[in-house]
């Protein structure tokens, strides 16, 4: 039988760098569902699968504490399945990289997993804080690019409107001239009367 608090302690030890809201969103449950796990309920099988897939954590370890906490491949390297799925996800987003770049990414992810698994709260907070800052910098760059595109569109619109305004002023000046001096009005063939 699974001891519920031991389950929660094991889970929290691997995801303690996330808020409950972020964790709930990541695995597709409501925050209140996580609170139920404190009482007398355990996650459903599908939820356990999502936790395992998203975080590379062994369901067996979560439920019983037995075995290794992280999923492994045949060689025993921690987090290989998470690493592979992360690299596939990054590649699927149009991110092109060389094999050496992917190896650097893989090494970085393995280092992050090691740090996160250490339960050293100062290191975890520092890593998460830096990752948040880097992510925000990327988001700001993306927003800046989007704003630059909007500025270009607006500048083109301003230029078009200035041309239209110029044409309308010419037409208005012609109409004023005709109004002030009807003899200068064009005839049926565009000639003055």
C-alpha cells in the first residue's frame, strides 16, 4: 500500500522548484486536485503517466520509493528519456542545431537535473531565477521584434495616408479654385469653359 504523505514528499522533492499552479498546469490538472492528494487520494493513472513523462520521474519510485527516481535507458544514464523528448520538442519548434550543439544542450539538461535532484534550495532558487531571467529576455526580444514589425507596418500606412492626403489636398484646391472662379471649371472633355 502506498503511503500518501511519502508519495507527496517524493513528488515535492523533485518538483519543489515549481509553484503548485505551474505544476498543475504542466500536468493538466486543477490546483485543487493536488490538494486532494494531501488528503486521502492519489493521482489517477493518467496523471501519474503525465508526471512521469513531463518530469522524467519513475512512477514506481513515486508510489513506492523503490528503484531510481528518474527514468533511465539501458545504460543507466539519468533522465535520458526526458532529454530525448526535450531535444525532439526543441527541434520540432524549428530550432536547428548541430550535433555538437545538441550534445551541449543534453549536457546542460543533465546538469540541471542533477542540481534539481540535489534538493539544495539555494542552488535551485538561483537556477530557476536565472532561467526565469533568460526566458524573460527572450520574451522581451520576441516582443521587440513584433513591435518593430508593427512600426514598419504603421510607417507604411503613414506613408500611404500622406500620399492620399496630398492627392485630396490637390483635389480640394482644384474644387476651391472652381468654386471661386467657375470659368476655370473643366468642361465635358476636361477643358476650361
